């Protein structure tokens, strides 16, 4: 099955030559990723990876990037942290529809990770809640990738809080 996800990195000072970086990524197995280098010192890789599971797809991509760019530090795996507009787009409904759904089910709609003028949720939590309701047709691969992206991001933050920075160690789940 094909899984679509993005890995965002902060680059080390020695990894600023983008031509060399793109070549190393291709040699390491990241030839199934669209490479984004718009912001200085950052790297975004949008993968369309064939694998038996979302977990296998994301873990192999993390390993490939680590092999190609060992000094890079993972910022975020996506899709994970989203606003209602993002969820609406993924599900194929309007933002207003998502807001009505959230307000109508305030007692059991997933709690946001951050609540403010722009609240954010873990996409996996919202999609799982919607799937349990049975009223929305959701692509299982999107839910699977959202779950694994959330696990990677939570593990990364856990390692950061503990003061550890080993990329692959953080994702042993």
C-alpha cells in the first residue's frame, strides 16, 4: 500500500549544500520523496512510500533520512497536529461542518492539544472519533499514517524533554 506523509528536519551547519544533500537522500533510498528546501536550515520531505504498513513506511523513511543526513534533527512528522480547517480538508467537508460537529458533541469530541485562538488536535484522535461514529467514510491509510505520525512526534518530544537527541532511538516505540 502507498502511504503519504511528510518529515520536517532542522539541518546541521555542515548540511547546507542542497545539491549534495538531495543527491545523498536519493542514494539513501529517499527517491520516493519530494524534497522541499524553502526555508534556510530546514528540510521537508514529502514521501509517497510503498510499504506493508504505515509504521513500516515511516520507520524506513526515518532510517533512510538518518543514513543520508545524520546531523539532521527531526522537527515534525505529519499529518499530526491540525486545526479544524485541516481536518475538514482531509475528511472532505467544510470547516463550518467540522465546527458544528465539534460543538454538537462537545462532551466527547477529542480535546485539543492546544486550545486558543487557533486550537490544534492530533489528527489521529479526531479521525478515530469520527470513524467510531460511523458517519464519515475515512481512508484507513490516512488514519494509519496519522497514528504513526502522532507516535513519532510524541516520542520525539519525550526524548527532547529527557535531553536525548538520538533520532532512531526516539522512535523505537
